[in-house]
């Protein structure tokens, strides 16, 4: 299959890293709680060491590598008749959505995305929801407009 | 004609009965389990308050529910504290289902369920619990008139009147209900229910005593077998009863724009489905049914669950010979072609299919086998069975494209074949895990309804691409 042409904004990597950091901070609590109990009550020091190593691997994967990989693999394409989305690091998934199945489009922007001048576009069909995350603000707005002009749901097909 | 009306007062009784039915088990538990220390509050006041509350609630819900049929729309107001108003234009109504339950029969009324083409599938439904037959007929006529006025000349006939039975496409034979109960696995469901019931009663029946008595009764293995046979017969009878209630007098009428399905023994149900809203057809067959050459046919219907089953799926034929199923579908939906020529999966997918059920079972079975040594080891033979099932599943799985039609088939215990048409598909995805990519395999997934995805795993890379480009 031909590779899709459009990519999402590279600033997505930074945003995803921040999200991962927040998640890992919560995980840190869990890790340290377990470590504390292991150290204090069970005296299993080697297990604690293993946990520390595990945490470091977890950290480097989810904060350093994963967002980069995810961004690299995120692609999409919008054409008059259909749109395509391709994503996924471990599981590569390519989805085709015929334009006349699109029911409505959402423009979404959380505080963090806003700070980075990014926005997500969410596409709804009668059966599924698809999100293109972290596009450049202006691009996202434009995309919403383009999709809604292309999308004219045929009444017969719902 | 335009006045606000209330439902027939039998609604109060039926809603109270329904709530009591739901309350019965928790109340029973609460009262009887605490029976050791009898207290007035717990044993009498709590149930009394609960029952009284449901009666009040039933009455006021009925009192505050009004409906109004005018020329263009059906207006419903309801809500005891927060009033809700809903108006449903007749021309937007997509399906209507009538049912006559126990209470409805007592009062000589019918229940009307209405389904519209709302965006939120399965939610835009209105239920009129008890209206007179004349009113139901009137609603149906309004719908018909509104449809005729609109651009589409679609009529939604209400088959409530005894329609001439010349358009019957399918009816379930009485003896098939027994076969259906025997083969559908409902027996095992009933067995599970029976055992669950007895385990619930654990606190009341002292099994130790019972067991000692039983030992007196069951002197030899033959009696044990007999007891087992009796248990199975009871389970089978329960299953037959359940299926009889649900599927007795099951008939499908095929009209120009609609399908009318009527069924039920105690609770009569009649539902009208617009053919335009049918997104696809599924044929299901489990291992036993497959051996006998029987299938069940379901239609994927864009809309709420009119027949009270799982949303989006309506039973067209509960149990039918495969050949007959093909002709029924052809009669009702001529645009579909039910065939058996499926593109098989590549050979390199076979190992994956044979190993997949083994992965899932290996750990639990291994653990059980370990704890019940040495005889437990025999359980590991089940892994071979699972692997064989996986092999069968590999042989069955496949896809087929025929003009505008896509068919997907998969399943382990129950083979499911889905036929849909290109313009019904909402989105299509092709994906691959790292392992699949290494073997140049893909998973094909098609969405036709919310929460209804059909997948075929391990399709050849190039063939998956072929299906994908067919969609473009």
C-alpha cells in the first residue's frame, strides 16, 4: 500500500511526553509504595532493585521513545471521497472512512494542547469514532472545514 | 383526537409487577438471610416500605405520563419531578413493534415500541406501555400517511390486523423449537443456572446432611448416572420452555419495504422493520448445529433493539436448514447473495490459529493439572482439542467479495458469517501486530454498527490490500 502523505504536528511528541510524565508520576507512587513494603517488611532487597530497574525501563520507554515512535507512525490523508488514518507502534492500523459516512466532526483542544497551539479533530460515523490527535491549530480548523464540506451523508446508507 | 391522553391504567399494575419482580431476590435475601435474629424493622418495615414506594412510584409515573397523537407527530410528556417532553414526527419513525404481554392481554391493550432514525442508535426509542388496538392502528396509519407524503413512497404497514398469510417467508416449525433447545447450548446455560441457584441456597440447605442421605440413595454408579441424566433432562426442559416462550409461533412476513416478525407464546410480539435500515445479515452456527446442517439468521438493524435482544441484531430465523435460510434471505433481501465460496486464509496462518486457543488455556489448565496430579494431567488433552478447534476455525475463516457485497467469516465454537454491502460499511481497518507483519498477515476489520465489528484475523497481506482497495 502507498504510504499516506500527511503527518501530525511534531509538537505532539512534547505533549505526549508531558502526558507520559504525569502518568509516570502516579506510577512512581505505586512503585515506591511497593518498594517500601518490600524493603521494610519482607527484606527482599533484590526485588526492590528489580523494581527500580523496571521503573527506569518503563520511564525511558514511555517518556523518551514511545512518543517519538508514535509520532513517526501517525499519518493521515483526506481526499474528496474518503479519508485514511494510519497509526500504531506495536499494532499498525490503517483505517478507511468513506466521506459520505461521516456524520459530524469535532474540534477538540485541552489546556495542554492549547498551550502548544495544537488541537485534535474527532470524526464520527454512525458506527465509529476516529481521532486525529495533536494537529497544528490552524490545520485542525481547516481540516474540520474540509471534512464537513466533503462529508454529505447519504440518507439511504445509515 | 388531539387531546393529551394517559396510558391504560394497567400500566400501573404492570410496572409495579415488574419492579416487584426485580425486588424479589434482594428482598428475599435480606429477609431470610437475617432470619436468625428476627427484628421488626428488618423483616417487616423494610420490605413494606420498598413495596409501598414502588406502588407510589408506579402510580405517579403513570399519572405523569401523557401522550398526544396529532396529524404530524407523537408527543410524549413524562417525568414525575422533572418534566420531559419529546415529540416524534411520524415521518421520522423507522420501525414499530407491538407486543401483547400478560398484563396487556388482561386489559385488551397492546404495547407499542417506536424507533426513530436518531443519531444515538438504540436511544431514540419511545415505549407506550398500554394503548388500545385502535390507537396503535391509528399511529401506524399516521406513520404510513407521513411516509407517503414525503419523498420516499415507503409505507410502514402495521401487520396488526390479520394480514393474509400469503407473504410469509419463514415460520418456525414446532419440532424445531425442541431441536433448537437441544443444540443451542441453552442446556448448559440452564445447568449453570440450576447450580447457581443451589449454591445461592447454600445457607439454608445443609449439604452435609443431604450428602449423607444421598450416599444412602446413590449406592452404586448407576444411580449416579441416573441422577445426572435427570439433571440434564430438567435442564433440557427448562431450555425448551425458555425457547418456547420466546420463539413459539415465529413467523416472518416479507412485504415490499418491510419485514414483519411475529412471535411468542405468552407474550406476543410483533415487530416491523424497514428493509432500508438493514445493514447486513449474519448467519450463526455452532458445532452441533453445523453437523446437523442448521443455522440461525440475524439481521443487523440500524436502530434500537426492537425485539428486546442485543442492540442492533434482530433474529430473522432462530433455527433453519441452511438451504432454506438461503432462500428466505433471497426472498426478503434480493440484493444479498448468500454463497459459500470463501477465499481461504494462507497456510502460514494455520499454526497461529492452532496455537491461539492453546495460549489462552495453557496457564489455567496447567495450574489445574498441577493441583490435581496425577489424574489432572489428563486435562492437558483438552489442549489438543482446543488446537483442533483452532484448526477447524482456520479452515472456516475467510472472506469473499462479490460485486458490491463483502462477506466475512470467523469463529471458534460458533461460526459467524456476515454479509454486508459496500455502502453499509461505516469504516474499514486493516491492521497487523509485529508478529503478523513478520508473517505478512493482516487483520481485516469492518464496522457496520456501533460496537459491532467484524474481523477476520490473519488474511494474506496482498489480499487484505485487495479488500481495502475494493472499499476505496
